[in-house]
C-alpha cells in the first residue's frame, strides 16, 4: 500500500469509527436509552422475525413491511425469531398502553410491550436505529447494523395529535395516508381531521347528499388566498373533493393499524358557508346566494380584531330543524369514527345575523340568555346532548368557554393556553394547541424567503421546541396532551404539507412524548439533522428555515441598523451591502450593521464550516425601515 492509500484507509476507518460512535438520533427522544457497547445486531436476509401472539405477529408483519423496500429482504413471520416482538402476559406498570422495552444485542433484538401500540412504537424506534438508507423506497447496498442498546420508553401525554385542514385545500386519500404515516413515525396518535369549513364540506353524509354535491364544490380560482374573485351568480362550481364513507372507513382502519385514532371535526355553528350553500334554510337569513368560498374575502376585519361577515355562514341556533340536521350528521359521523371524541368546532362564530334575527331574540328571551355568547353556549350544549346521544364526547375550540361551557365538553385551547387553563380549572379536559407555539401553518422563518402564509405571525422551530403543554398551577390530570395544527389556505400540495410540518412537528413530538424538561435545544439540532438526512433518503420534504438568518432592524436618530442572529448556534453569517452575493469571503457579521442611505440592499447568508446552510436573505433599506417601525 502506498502512503496515499494508507492515509486514505486510515481516514476511512476514522470516519467509519466516528460515524459508528455517533449515537443514533431518535425522535421523539425516548425516556431512557443506554448504548451497551459491543457488537451490533446485523440485519441480513437470514434474519428471522417472530411474534408471540397473533397481535404481536401483526406488528412483526408491519416491521417486515417497513424493512422490505430498502433491504430487499422478504421476511416470513413466525412465533420465534432473532427479532422478537412479545406482548407481555403480566402487565409492566411502567410502560402503560403505549410504552415498550427494546433490547438489542449482537445476536438478538427484543421488543416487549403490554399492548400492540407499544410494540409498534418499539418498531418505530428500531427503524430509527438503522442507517438512514432504511428510508429508501428502493434496495440499497448497506450493512444493516443496529447498535447494541437497551431502551425503556413511554409517552408523557396520551393525546399527541396533528391536525390537517382538508377544507381549504382538499387532499386525496393517499395524501392523507402519507400524512398519517409521517405522524406514526414520530409517535403521534391522534389525527385531527378538519373536515368542514367555509371552503368545502369534505365528508359524505348520506342523509344530506347536497353537503358534498354542493358543499364539496367551489368555483375554480387561482392566485392569492383572500384576494380571489368571489363566485359569480351562475358560475359552475367545478373544483370538487370529498371523502365517501367507504374511503373514510378505509382511512380510519389504515390509521388504527399505526396506532393513530381519527378525531373528526364538523365545525359549527360558524365556518359553515359550505353547509349553508347546500342547505340555505340552516342559517337565519336563509340566503340562497351563499356560496362555498374559493378563497375570496367574505368578512370585513376591524382594527380591534373583530370581524363582520358579509354573507351568512352561521347555523341558526333558534331553529329546531338545525338540531334535527345535526342529529343526523353527528349520527353518521359517530358511526364512522371509533374515537370517543367528536370535534364540533365553535371557533370564530359571527353573531351579527343572530343579533338581528327575531327568532334568535325570542329564544334568548325564553331561555334567559343575556347575550349572543350565551346563545352560542346554548347551541353548544344542545350539540353536546346530540353528540352524547351517539355515544361520543364533545371537544370544541376554546370559544366554547364563552357564555358558559357545556357540562362535559373538553376544550382545545388555540388562542394561547389561557382557554385551556380556564377549562382545566373548571374541571374540564383540555388539549393544548396554542397558536403561538404549535400552529404550524404560521411562518417558520424570514418572510422574504418563506412561502406566503395567511398571517404575518411566526412560530420558529426553537419557539415550538420551548412549548410546555402543562401550565403551572393546573391539575395535570386535565391536560390530555396537545397537537400541531396545520391550516391549509396556502398549503396546496402534500410536499408543502411536509414543508410546513417538519421539522416543527418533530420538535413538537419531543414535547408531547418525552419527559418534561428533556427538550434540550442544542441536543435536538443534531437529532433533527439526522432526520433531515432520513427524509432526504425517503423523498419526504421538510424546511431548513431554522438555518436562515434572523434579521431585525432599528432606526434611532435617523440611523438605520440591522442586527442578525440565528436559531441554530455555531453558524457564521456573511453579508454584503454592495450588490454582490454574499459568500464565505464576504464580511463576517460580528455586530449590528449600519445601513447607509441610498438604494442599498443588505444580503445575508449563513454558513457552517465554510459551507452555505441557509437561504440568502435580501432586504432593501426600505424593507428594513418598515421592519424597524
Ligand atoms: C382556529 O384556528 N380558528 C381554531
């Protein structure tokens, strides 16, 4: 061997050892991981997989399904195998229903759990212990080794959800399954399916076929959401999409196999243009001209945050026919979804038409309701009775607190955590989804380089990672858990769903699964990077926005100054003010930059170890001035 070959062999070994010594990156972070050292387990075509019961064998079959595409190995599941999945005959009280113990030795892998859900999560962790190439949809030539380790793991919260809005943009059944796959990978277990809104009714209701025939279709429009042209009187509504009951059953079963339960949301009494377009008699004005919105503006927004609806999108709480309608709708919904809860919406309900309606006023007088908030509370209590009569529990957005909570309602706290705190103090169950931490439709980075969203507000990755669903002074038993919620006004493809979801939903999975206080940002970043690599191999999308610079500006005494920080530590920021593109030989940022007068643009780029890692951000003096205000 010549000197050059010898040196490259040494380098190869060192790199190899380096890669091997690096801990695998598991998300969410398990409760306890011990790398026990010694030889790893080698997965080969000769490996056998076993399960001690029929249920365990089903999960073993799922494991074989996950392993097959990248390894090319076809495993036959038996009772005993080198990789062994066992359901415990005596309950392990540490693990609960979703926990597992995973032990990897050179000659064996064992996962034990009380319930199949625990085995399934043990499988997810096992997959993350394999090289990233395991995510590939095609056969890879890799040594499939799993480090020797001992893991004990169980979730912090029972409700770990992700919400997908399929009204604003319809997503196909295969897109929805892909979303569920991504959830399961990171141990989320509630798929909150926002099925109805002003922009589309997406669930077949056999008693009311027009809900999907009319409510599932809108006129075709392109361009900026909110600025789109309103539907014209006789314009055909050709942009359609809904799920048949058969498809819904199929998706519910698909999700259940991955330990994901499906929470259906029927958003009433507001957000109901699609239902009203189908059945105008459901609202006070009975306006036959209400149309399913294609993303046009149908509300006037006021400076104090309130709004006036320009068309009636609100069910009439004084009409018994509305409750008969809801009885049928919730009856069919309850029969489709085994999950004990139904989400009945309740958010952003406009009361203006109720306030002008004589029947609503008469109802208020009869029932002694002091204001329209109490009228909405009356409505929600009636809906709760309907939902309960179908054997289900009602959960609603935190507006259902206003005017008095329905007796057994649970609350999804979205306008911050305060609604959740209040509900818990009143002894109601709560799911935390505060918009300032876990609304993953919000911008995740610099607006100049992010896809436009409906709000200027941001939830940066680091902010999401700092969330604690359990506020001080609240009885933990009332906090069921939380969700990451994705509204889709401006999210039109499943690739974009993934871009908005990840890495924030990876971070949030740590928050809902891992023990309190273990959300260490500096340790999360390398784990996130490993998952980015895995996503690259699996052709799944994600955002790298956390690598972009954060530029703020101030303008004092007519001196405009830009300050630059980064979410991820250890990045170098280079900038230019001279019309050239920044590179690693431009000016290194060390402190606030004075922006000279004139037609000047600040261009910023982040680097790590001399390699570009972020997007270039270009902000004109004018933009920086606006930002300083
Ligand atoms: C909501 O974001 N309107 C619940």
